[in-house]
C-alpha cells in the first residue's frame, strides 16, 4: 500500500473497513412499465367517465316517438291569401282573380270571372266553368275555340297542361282579325281545360301576339308570346273543385 503522502491524487479514495466475510447487497428495483401504463390508463378512463357523466346530466333527453301512431305533423300556420276569391253559387268550384286596381277591370258572372288587362299590350283573362257533359278536356277546348274564334289556327298544344293541379289539356291558337285601318292584327289565345266531377274548369287568355325575346317576356325561353299569359299561372293553379282539400 502507498502512503497518502506518496500516492497521487488519482489513487486516493475514501474507504470503509469491514470485517472479512461474505456479504449480500439488495437488488436495485427498477420501475415496472406495465404498472406505469396501467396507472395512466386508469386515470384516463376515470376522467372520461366523469366527463361522460357530466354531459349526460347536462344534456336534455330527446323525447322518443313511435311512428305510427305518433307521427306528428309539420308546423302549419294560417294560410295567407292576397287575392280575392270567386266561389260559384252552387259551390261547385272556386278560383282566385286579380285585385281591383291591379291593371285589371274585373267583372263576375254566374260561372266565373272576366278580367280585362288595361296595361301593356292589353288583353282579356277569363276563369270560368263549363259543364263537361261527358266530353274530355281536348274536345271542350276545341268547342270553346270554335265558338269564340271560328277561324283560329292552332299553333301548338301545351304539354302536361294542368288546371287546379288536375291534369287536363291546353292549346295555343292564333287569329288574324281585320283592324280599323284595313290591316290585320295577330291575336293569340291560350286555353287550358281540366275536368273533374263532370265539371270543366277553364282558363283562357286573349291578347295581341308579341314574340318573347331578350327584350320582352319572362326572360326564359317560352312560346307563349302573349303578355297577359305571364300572369295566368297563379290563377290557373288556384282553381279548386267542390270537395278538394284546402291548399
């Protein structure tokens, strides 16, 4: 052994004196990976359960319905009507017509309404009923056209024509009556007919022919070529027969 005075600094160390013999040192315990992960998972699950419980407590329960029979109904308000309505004396049909002072001169008869259009190209709109007497809509339309305009020429038939949402028949026809200055003017007629309960409901419009284009008309392609025809739709759809459900 070297003495402290002779030994270098690197060789000096603190020692402990123990009696000679066999000694057992305790094993150093290392952290267990499974236990650590298990503790983390348990904490996460506990927090998740707490959050789920809070959300269930705060959220209101949605009522459950059995459909049928508890099918419910959509929200319905009071129908808004902005147009006057004509109803036949016998209640067989009803139809809306233009309001007074809306560029129309309106008169009513026993079987319907006549509205003279006083603006633009002028014209006449008629909304009336006709006994069907077993005739189909096309036959009724042709008979009415012959009565009003015997020399009219049919321009085309209106596909999928409907009156009051009832399938029917429609056609567009032209006539050339002579004017006051020995000149001929072209008149266009739009006629729509549908039959239900052996009663025909008719919507007809007559006025000067005026070709629709980029500068005149509804803007969309159309072969009507009649100014008053642009205002017909809401009246044609408003027709109802007796017994029809409200709409």
